[in-house]
């Protein structure tokens, strides 16, 4: 039987496919990752930090990694559940406030103690935080996730419907606190701490559930806080507090990536990214503060000897924290000393 050229070529092609001799190269592995977090997309952290990180990763991977962002808890759940979502694989990557799960990652709290951070120190503290994460937390407290970044926000302060100048002015106020240390401080000052995620603050203020909130300047604009309260209390030269954040990835998802894509993730994460994130977040404080100034709000700056009264009121927080850490088998005072030394080193 004589085969036509067309029939022969068809048969040859079928045979090549059957035996795996397809001339077309196998496409490189493509990966789509979900990034879940609690703020609206126009807020500073999603816009200036998370989107920048995601775009850098996608570009560096030549499009092999795609990152789909899900702001405002669009994948479901509540902000305190974000870490478990990363561990369980509900989301591939999450950005969250560590303090949303009080006591679960206790070593991070060393950076959240009152007056630990200089008022221009988010970059220095973020650098110290990453260093201590690698030495004290990576293989213990955070062993169930792959951490991509650790950072803090700019100076935390008080925004309220009543003028606050001295610790005594806090008595009787219902104030939203962002962490265990902040809530402890509020209690020591005679205020009633109210736990709620940041997105709930506007409704809490408008309905009178809280009289004020502790947050940095940068997030006040997105939450419209200067429109809901008329008083803001900041501290000259020091920060009343700061909060710790992590960008965390599901460990199995990270380990499932081919080595070259793991390297893309690694090259865009870690120490320098953490410093970038903290510095960028604090840089947004000024424009947000100006909105309160433009509205004619009352901005109180506690300075000089007046800060000492606040420091004295905060000292029991240190004592309690050291005792709590010691009970957990960790040297609390050693962590404080190390954090202070690193912050001072990196603030120079």
C-alpha cells in the first residue's frame, strides 16, 4: 500500500506525540499566589508596600509568578484569623498585625513595649526586628509559616474626642488598642481598652463604642479619623508604641516552588524589604498628619519632662512583660536589652 505524503506526516506526528517526542518545549511552571489582608486597596500599606512587593516579584519572575491581591478580607474570615489562613493554605500569603493574636508570638512584643522606638525609628526597628526574628523566632514561634518580611509602623499615638496631655487625662476613656502591650498600658492609665481590628475603628468612633484609638498617623487618612475626632496626642522624640507586622507565606506553597522561583521570592523579601516597608509606612505619617492640621484639629505634642510622667506610668508594663516571658522560659530582660542595643545601633 502506498501512503500519501499527507497521511505519512499525520502518522509520524501521532507517533511522535505518543512517544513524547513533541518538538514544542514544555512550558516553565507558572504559579498564581493569593495575597490576603485586611485594609482597603487604597490604604498606604497595600498601595505603597504590598503592591510594590508583588509587582517586583512578578516582574523578576518574568511573569511566571502571578500574585492576586485580596484586600479588605475578601477571602473571608476576620483579621485575627489571617495567620491561621496562611498556615492552613486558605491564602498563600497574608499581611497581618502580629498583635491580632495576643501572646501567640510573644518575642515580637519586645518591639511593642511603650517608648521602645525613637519617633523616627521605624526603619531601624524593622531592621532590628528582622535580625531578632532570624535568631529568636524563625525556627520557634514562626516555624509553621515562611516569613517574607517583618516590620513596624511609625510612632503610635492617641486620637480621641477629648484632649489628652497627661496620663491622668486617659482616665475613663474607652480606647481601641492594637496589641496586648498597648491594652495593658491603657489599663494602667485608667482607660478601658477595647480590642478591635483597624477597619472597625471608624464605626466604633461614629457610634460611640470607643472614645478614641491608638494608631499611627499614616492610617488615619484611610479611616477618616481626623473627621471623627478632634484631638491628637503625639510624643516628641519618642513613640508611645509601635506594632509589629509580618508578611507570611504558606510553608508548603513556598517549598513547592521550583528553586529559581523560590530565589525570586527570597531576593525580594527579607531584611531589605522589611526596612523598606517600615520606612515607607512611616513616610506616610506626614501627609496624613497634614490632613488633621488642615481641618484645624487640636494636636498636642508631649515633650520634655512631661514625657517622664508617661514613661513612669508605662514602667509596670515592662515588669509584667519580663515576668510573663520568664514564665514562658524566655529571658525577657535579655530580649529587651538586645532590642534596645540593635535599635540604637541602627538609629545611628
